[in-house]
């Protein structure tokens, strides 16, 4: 074998090997950059939904909900929880249960089904009209104030302003209720219908 030819062939292969190593390193760097960009974009991706019932754009993302979405969901949730008749209570509560976080589903199912049994037995009708909705995105809490009228049979038994707190979670853009509770706020006095 010719030593000069061997050395030149060896240098050519070494140069080719260096180019291949550089190409692999550049591909790896590109892959790492792509992974970081994909991860950061997944945190900023929004889903824009505009069903026929909604008259404004609502947005959901992996980290936050738009104001219009929170307002829509709070009206929907309190409507299901507080507008019922003996024939609609169980259906409303079943639909409401689909919105609960799995960690609190069982306890709320028992509570709502107990309430449905009471409503059906006592023939209770409830009418809820929300008028003020506020929220704190940091605490993941919505406060809904409104007027609730309650009837047993044909007799009005209650006409009062009430306030409800809805605690929620945001798991990958899915709204999930973690707690609904009636709270006493200033202006909730019985018969106080001022806004």
C-alpha cells in the first residue's frame, strides 16, 4: 500500500467524519431549541370558542381564563345550582356535577342528591337572578351576588339577596369547580334587594 495515498485517504475520512459530527451536533441543538419553543408555546396556546349562546369571545389557556369565560361559567353554575323545580332539580344537579373536580366529586354528589330529594319531597321551587359577579384570578375564586326567591308549593318562603363563592381550578384549560358555598357579605340581609 502506498503510504502517501493512505495518509491522504485518512485525512479525507477524518474531514468527512468531522463534518458528520458537526451535522449531528447542529441537529441536536436544533432539537433542544425546538423542545423549549414547543414547551413555551404550550403555555401560551389559547382555545377560542364562540358557541351560539355566547355573544362575546371567550378564551381558555393552560394558565388562565378570560373575564367573559369566568362570567359565563359563574352564571351557568349558579343557574344550575339555584334555579330548580321539583322536576328539574336532579337533572340540574347531574349537569352541575360534571363540572366538579374529581377530588371533590363524591362529597358534592351526596350533598346535591340529598338536596334534590328534599326539593322533590317538599315541592320546593327556587328562582335565582344574579346581578353582581366578581373574581380573583390569583385565588381562583368567583363571588356571585343575586336575588333568590324560594317557593314551597304556591307559597313564597324566601326573598333574599344571597352571595355564593365558587372556587375553581384550571387543569390544562379545563374549568373545574373545587367548592361552592353560600357566604354572608354586606348587603345580604333578608329582603334587601338593593343592588
